[in-house]
C-alpha cells in the first residue's frame, strides 16, 4: 500500500466505520508505517496518539519526535499538539 492508502486505512480504524470498528492499536500501526514512509499527516497522528496514550503507551519523548517532524513540514495540527506536549 502507498503511504496515503495506509493513512486512509488507519483513519478508518481510528474513527471507526460501518466496515471497521474503532481500533486504536491497528490505527497506530498503520499510521506508523505511513509516518516512517514520510507521510506528514500520519506523523502528526502518531505523535498525538503517543502523547495521549491512545492505542499505545503514553510516551512524550517519542511523541515530540514525531510532532517536530510534522511541524517542520508545516502541519498545523502537529504544531498544536506539540504545544500541548510542552505545556
């Protein structure tokens, strides 16, 4: 799958759909795969999920790493989440 396809699949697990029940762990795995391939929105989701402990153990250090990467590419959601981590 392409990074965009991974992102879209992850988003459907993150939000839950008629076909896919909400599953944060599956969503995180797919977001992470897309993030590692350079998908900016996925990098932001990985960072937010890590900072909130959604589907994974909360890890601010790793969250900040991913949020910084996405923020440097101009992702506004990542910038907001990064600010929350610093608070």
